[in-house]
C-alpha cells in the first residue's frame, strides 16, 4: 500500500513539476521529498505493528474445541424430576397409623400429610448406533425411605411409621450403549413387568395397585439389552442379581425378558422373571426376599395390554402369574405345597376436558397356599390357618391439571381381604391400634409438580 501511495504522490508532483520549474523552489521540492519519505516510513512501521498484533492475537485467542464439546454434552443432557405431596385418610379411623393401609406400597399412614417424593433425573440418551449415554434418577421423600430399606411399607407398622423424608434412594443408575440399534443398559433399572410405574404421577391412579405391590418386582441390578425385530415387535433380555436387591448374597442369577407388540392404538407385552429365592435374607417382619440364589426356583409371568379407544379414552389390562417351589425350611406354610399366586387388573382413563380426567381400576389378587402373604413377603399378618388369601380392590381417581406442570388428584379406594373363611385382621380400626378389620376405605389427595 505504501508503494501505491508513494507512486500516486510522485505522479501528482510530476504533473505539478512545470509549475515549480520556473521558480526558485528547489528547497521546497526537497522538503516535499523529505515529507514523502517520512510518510512512507510511518506506513511501513504501521504495517509491521499490525502484523505483530495479529501474531499476538493468534496465540492469545483460546482454543474453543473444549468449550464446543461441553456445549454438545449440555445440549444432549436431559434434566427432569418431580415433587409429590399427599394427604391420606382411612375411614376406619384407626387410633394408630401403622396398619391403616396394609395393602400399600406407598401412602400408608392414616390422617397424615406426607412428602412422598422429590426426584431429580439426569440423562443422556443414546441416539444411534455407536453412541453412549447414561441415566441417573435420585429420589428423596417417604417413598425413598421405604425403598432404600428394601422393606415394602406393608411389612408392618415399624417400616411405615419410621419412614423419613430425608433418606435417598437411587431409583435408576445405568450406563447405556447402542450397538447396531441394540441398546445395552448396565447398572440399576426399573423392572419390565407390570403396567404401573414407580413414579405415581405417571399412573392413572394415585395409589399403586395390588399387582404392583404383591405380584411383581420393582427394580433390578444387572445388564439388559433391548431392540426391535420389526417396526411393531420389540424385545428385551437381561441377566440380573434378582429383584428388589442391589447386592447379591448367592451365586446364581435371575433372567429378565420381554416381547412387546405395538401398532396403532394397541400395545401388548409379555414379560417374565426366572430366578430363585434366597432363604437367608429376611425383611423387617421375618419374611423372604426374592433374589438370585441356590434355593427355591421362582417364575413370574406378566401380561400387559393397552388400547386407545380414541384421543380421550384409554383401557388397560394386566395379568400376573407366579410360582415358587416348596420351601422345606420355612415353618409357616401348611404342608409341602408349592407357592402359587395370580392377579388381574382392569382399568381405564377418560379425558373429560383439556384439564380434567377420571380413572378407574379393579383388581383381584389371589395367593394360593399363602406363598407370599403367609411369609410376610408383602402383606403381613395373615393367619397361618389360612391356606389362601384373596384381595379385591376398587379405585376411582379424579385428576385436574391446574397448570402445565401442576397436577392435583383426588382418589377413593375400597379394599377387601378374604383369608379362606377366617378373619384376616389386616386393617386397623378406630377401637385400637391393632389390625382387626378385613375391609378398608381410603381417601387420598395428591399434588404433583413436574419439571417442564
């Protein structure tokens, strides 16, 4: 650029030379040349300064590759969670809370305000072959306290009244990898069995049903592979420690599997757990814990079907069948019968408006030979003289979406337990804190805020 400017100046002065030729301007010409030379020197110095500054900026500018990678991670990170609180009332009006709702998994105490759940969810999903991700669900509240002790609330008053809202439970924590469109999970995850989920607000009803509470596992620790055979047919298969346990006390494992079908308004799945029962680990009230071990073989089969009648109506069916071999080292069973149980649940949900909906559920659960209930697996104080326990429940739930994130629900539930023509005495009454009733009516109000 300096050469161009110099040439322009020189050309201009060359054109003006005749004007100065006749004058005695030699000295002026010399001064102009000196000024041009000084200007050229300044321009060259400026170019050198600019180049030096450019070199400095090149080394001073940070490498943004790491920042871009962090942006990519946070763009893929999915954050969620919810907070649920409830109030529950037993119309038996018991003096003590412990056995007011013996058929519960959660929401067990009479006349109590409860912080049920405060949950945070973090995860990066796999989004194609060769990608990896993870899921971490952290739960606080009374539900976490019940789950963290691996003691269902229905095991007795101590496990219910002692529930705290400060305990933490890792609901899920697994690493995922997509291998050729097959997602492999390694860690802790919720079970494949059952229609209902642990997070209450995701279910049509507030309280969990008897099939969820009695007949199936809740969570597993192991490895699970899931994929699709066709557009309509999916599958899952895994090897796990057992169920409702994180540590393995034995040296056998359980097998978890599912085949599902989905097309239009119809969904159906057939799931199973095949494993063994450990006879050494006991629950709070002296029962047994289903985990992988060397003792008693256990089979559970679970069928779930859903049908969307229209945009506002959904129907569902859940059937469970279970079997355990004879347990000779347990004295509470009468005779040497194998343990068998089965259950069926029918339900539906109807959207009344953009914000209001109603849901209904009927369930029957039967435990032949008291395979579960007589050993305090889930129900509790079933008398030894009963060789069969039958549970019937009817539940009606009204829901209203106050805002996009805030859900309020009101529920009424009627429970009846029959113990083979003897009194079951599983529900507490107003006369005493003891369980003296075979029927119970519940009212529950729940509010849930879900992170948008």
